[in-house]
C-alpha cells in the first residue's frame, strides 16, 4: 500500500526531489503509529507552522549550500525552508504520513529535498558527509554519536529539544538532562546556546527548551 502511493508520487513528473532517495516502506512501530495518526488528524495544522525561530534568527551561522540532514523532519518545515535556500536536504522520519506531506509541499515549492522513512533509533550516517544537521523537538540519545560522525569538519549542528527541570523529581527519559547536550558536543565550537521556557500550553507542567548551535571542529594537525 505504502509503496504504491510512493510510486504515484514519483510518477507526477516532479522527480527531482526523489533523485537518489525514496520514501520507502511504512514502519509500524509505536512511534510511527502515533505520529502517523497525529499527522493524519492535523497535517494542515503542522504544515501551517513557520520554520523554527532558532533557524530564522541564526541563518548567518548556517551553510547556504551543501548537504543537510533534517532528522525527525515531520512535515519537513525546517528542511524545506533550507532546501529553498540552496541546501540539498535529506529528511528522515519514522512517519510516512508526515513525510508525504513534506514531499507534496516540496513538489509545489521546489528545492532539492529528499525524504526517507527511517527509524532514527537505528541511525547510521556516513562519516564527514553533512554540512548541517537539524534535530528539532526530538530526542534519541544514540543519534548523538552519529551526528558527530556524519557532520563534516566545520559542519554545523542545530539542536532544539525539551529539557528536564533541574528540580524535577522524575525527569522524563524523553527530555534532555541539564548539561547533557553540552557534554555530548562539548568539543564542538558553541555558536549559540540557551535554555528557554516553552510555550505555556501545558501550564501544569512547565516545560523548558534547550537550543544549541555548534560547529564540529576542523581537524587539527
Ligand atoms: C515533535 S515532532 C518534530 C517534527 C519536526 N522536527 C519539527 O520540529 O516540526 C517529532 C518527530 O519525531 C518523529 N519520530 C519519533 N520517533 C522517531 C523515530 N524513532 N525515528 C524517526 N523519527 C521519529 C515523529 O514522527 C515526529 O515527526
């Protein structure tokens, strides 16, 4: 079923963004089922969101050409924005429904954008390949070593995710621990870092967001 739909997409003639990648088969784990349902219910709402403010505020720190990875891309808002600016973007996400919405928008808006349905808990990246890695609102800790490996020397990581309060009695495993992100990328050049309060949507559970932009060091002699 999923593969038939993919072929239909690639048969529209707008194959430039499918170049060497395809959406691939649907994944059916719990994350995929949950996010497919979410994007199925409110895909238009997700598509209506603008690119992340962290990106918009720091465009001058980001490469304008080369290869970018948008990890857990969802409907691809951030990756599509950067593709239109000139980057070749690979979007990975476990949700076929989210990535289909991203691909439809890529077809309308243009830009060099490819998407693959992928479970990031099994991420493997080629060494020194990406000029930019985006990780927005997503946390699987095993990706850290792959981001480090996959970035070219001088490549930039942009990371934004929820962080546990230092006062939390039971920190969520899905939230960064205080200091964890800086520890993981401590040898990178820190271009921007802060922890800010999240939106007050969940007033009973105040949430904090950690933002990091860091550059992989160039090899030393
Ligand atoms: C909060 S959304 C963030 C989407 C996008 N980065 C953004 O900021 O708009 C989290 C995303 O993580 C994806 N995701 C969850 N578990 C995943 C996994 N194991 N592998 C790949 N993607 C996953 C979901 O499908 C969803 O698109």
